[in-house]
């Protein structure tokens, strides 16, 4: 997410839409998932001038209480920040202002220990007890799958609305058959209030929406639904939003007719509402820290005035006269009691400390990651296993000693089902590249593995960071087929694992158990576990000590190759020196000698390649042709077809290649021997006419040896 905030108090008052606003410009840039070329959106915070304590209304037509975003949690019953207190404050507002609507904004049903254990039902029961009026879908509401969400929609006494979560089979709102609607109209004190919702556009990539639930572009969805809401009589239109606040601002900028947007997928919390054109927006975070109240004076078909107040549970629930909602508290206490009995059962013990912090799983091999992947591999009897690090999180460290059901559900709160696929070595290689492609940002795609050992360099270009892969101790064969255990989220392309979509399914999620059960059963069967970091994942960004003094600053892959070829007497120090001279250009004759040494060729092999002038500098095109010919001699040259030719598609200069050598380029690109050069913007080039250095020679020869 890229957000640039520029907040500058100008100390002046401007008139907008007949109201007085404190003008505080706020320039926001949309996050990466927004439309390309989206321009900055300016909004203006209304500031403390319109805070309820400073700005009384002559009358209140209706009040909006918002929002939820509880992630399946009840909060701590012993602390102020819990669901019973949240609804208690809402009740206090309703008692003072009976013309109120309480609006949720999604991500309410999942994912937590209690929601995983009882499949989202606790929050629905609490919302029913607290008389929530309306909610919308967030990505985490789909964490238990679309079928379970549809059941929970049906069990809800409040209405679920969405303008852009759609069942592609019908073209209508998701879970319509269970009671969901695209929008509703509530008449409050004579004002017809239309309410719809928006889910974040990237939800299908980060949760389990299944094959039929799709997400429409929020701007286009709102442009379509606003006229329908007005035709149905809506005088005031609210969007309960599970977009990030930057994306919600884009909707407000591009869509006319929205009066109020509340809720933020990114959970930013601001002291006051803001305004874009005629749309008021307020983002107050998530879970139980804050609750928002906005009061409107609605006259002659438009807003005449408004004020707002933000409640902080930590301070407001201790004030005199406050009471938690008794019905919601009863639901919370009942489920917590059931959960305690269910989860405190010991299932085994660990002899090693287990770091289950979310951030740790997203950057390196962990003992808990190895345990989870081993359990998946053991259950499915697959060759290998891979779990996205984002699927493991407890925000604590499990000490040596007993492990309970609660511990396991804390560590794996998502309702992810274990699957078994058949994939190629090439798919595995690409999956690992995806896994380490966003390590800088702590993305959840970082892989924890079993049966796999790999080396990567985070300083290399994303998509070309994997240096070495072994499957159960043997070099990966990119043409071979392997069985792999993954969770359904990853199998369906979640966290960027698109390369696994469409693979042959040997065990699907309908037959596979939930991940937490697989791991719990594995521990229970063993009684005692002692997982540890074993070197399955190695970060090679630190250059090792080496035999040459001039290799500092070289990429790790180059250093590794140079040292290996020196040890094998294939390519040693530059002539007449004791240094490697990695940037020195290599001649055509010297390259052919190195190639013959590496592959144990005799003088007759590659005879046709012997140059008339061996001292001519070697170009990348000449190197490519030689490597392709060498692969043919060692029976490692694939037959060129349309799929192999597609390997050139990622290079910006593919159309400039000599037509006579294009097949050779495709072969070396497909096998990964040559991966191109990247400019400062990350654009990849084959650079056919560039001269080859000794370091580049070492790298491609080492890759060729691994292929052999």
C-alpha cells in the first residue's frame, strides 16, 4: 500500500455545499491495487469545529453509528475493549437518539480462534443479540469459504449488503438466496436512507471466495447502483466500505450521489470525518478501540447540518452510568466458556521453543513453519509441502512444554483445508520465486516448506531470486512431476501462487481436513515434537568469504559460481593475476574452453563452434548459441514449442532477436540458464549484443552444470 499524507492546517474557513468546513487539505494516493494512472485525491478534514461538544444541532433527523471490523474476535472480557462494551456504547447512543442506525463494515466473522472453532457463528449471534442493522462483506468473512458464509448470512437477523460481491452464475449479489441484498432502504424519522456495501477488490487473491463469487470494480459498481437506489426512493445514500481508505476516497472522487462512506479495510483511524465534493467519509480503525457517531439534520431533501463524536472504549466505558449490552455479554460469556473447555485440552508437548510471531513467518525459515509443513506432507503422503507464511500467526512465542488445542488454533486461525496436487518441477520453481518476491514488504506469500531445500538472494530482481532448489536432497528436475501438499487458499492462486491454479488435484478441499486439525493430529500422534530450523531455506544475500580479494560487492550467485568453478579447475584466476577479475570481458575462445572443461567434452565436441579468431570478445548471442548446442550434446535441450517460445515474452527486446537464433534464446530462457538483464525500472532485456564478462560466464556455466 502506498499512502502519502499531506495535512496542512490553513486556518481559514470555506463554504462547501452550504456548510462551513474547517479546510485541511489531505492528498492521498491509491494503493497498488487501484486503477493504473489514478490521480491523487484531495479531501478535507472537517476538524474539531463539527465535534458534537462544540457544534450543537438545532435538531437531529437521524444518527449513524459505525463500524465493526471485528475479525471474529470478542475482545478481552476483562478489559474495556470488548464486544459487549462496544454494543453498550451503541445502546447509550440509541437511548439518547432513538432514530439511529448501527452499521458494520465487514471482516467480522473471521479469523480468530473462536471463529475458527465455531465457524463464525459467535459473531452472528452477538450481532443478532445487539441488534446490528446492516453489515457488508470483507475479505475475512470468506475465510471459512463461501458456503459457510452463505449459511451465516441466512442465520443473521440483520441484512448483509454489497454492490460488488457478486455470484457470477446469477449476476446478482453473493448469497442472495440466503438473504443478502445489493442495497436496502431504511426509513428513519421520515428519511429514506439507502445503504449498500463494497468489498476490497483484491479479496479473491487473499481469501477463499470459491469459483463463483467475484468482485466488481468498486467505482463501476457504485455508478451502476446509485441510480437504482435513487429510483427506489433513497434520499440519503451510505456506503459501508471494506475498501482501503485511499480506494474509498477514489470512489468518492469518481462517483456522484454518495452522502456518507464509513469503514476502512486498512484500519486507519482519524480524529474527524473528511469530505470529498459532497461525500462525507470517516475512518475510525478496526476492532474495539473506537466507535463513531454522526448526527445529521436533514431538511428539504438534503443535509442542513451535522456533527460527530468518536468514542474511545478505554475511557468511555469507565464513565458513570455506562453498562455493557447484557445480551451481547451473555453471548460472549457463553462462547468463551465453551471455548475454554474445548481448547484447554493438552494434545502434546514441544521440546523446542516455537516462534509464532506473524512477522517471523514472512521472512525466514521457522521451527513452527517446518512443523506445519511436515504435518501436511505426512498427512497427504506427498513428495513435498508448502504453506504460505501468512497462514501461520499467533503473535506470541510458545515455550518448551505442553501444547493445547488453543495453541494450534492460535497459530493457524484460518479455515484453510489441506489439498494434494501434482505439479511440475518448473511450477515448483516458479512458486518459490513467487514466495520470495515480496519479502521486503513482509508479504504473507513467503513459503514455509517440507521436502524442499532452497537458496535465494533477496537482493536480486523479484522473479529471479532463486539460486538453488533441491527436492528431498536431489537437484530439482524442472520437467519432472512432484506431488505437493498445500492449503486450498494457495492451490487456488492465493498470495500470488497463480502458477498452481489448474494443477491436477489428487486430494481436494472437500475431502481434505482443515489445516489446524492436521497439525493437531500430527502432534497428538507423536506426543512430543522438537521442530527446529534445519537450513531448508537459506538467504544468500551475505557474500561468503572467498579465495579472491576482488569479489566483494558481487552478487552471491556469482561468488558461489566463481568459487565452485575454481575448486573444480574449470575457471580460475585471470591470466597472470591472483584475482578473479569478474568484470573482465571473456573471449570466444576462452569461453569454449571453459564450456568443454565443465562438460568433459573432447576436442571434437562443439568442433563447429571453434572460431577463426579465438580472441574476439564473446557476445551474449554467441554465448546463447553455444549453450544451446552444448545442451543438445548432453541431451538436455528441450524441443522448441509455443510454450517454450513464451519464455521470451518477459523480455522487452525479444522482437530485436536474430530470427536464426530465436529458438536458442527460447531454450536458454526456458531452462533458466540465461535470465536477462534488468534496468533501474526492473524491465528485463536479453541484450544480445552485449559482451560477456567472466562473472556472467561463471553464472551460466554453474547453471548448466546444475541442469546436467
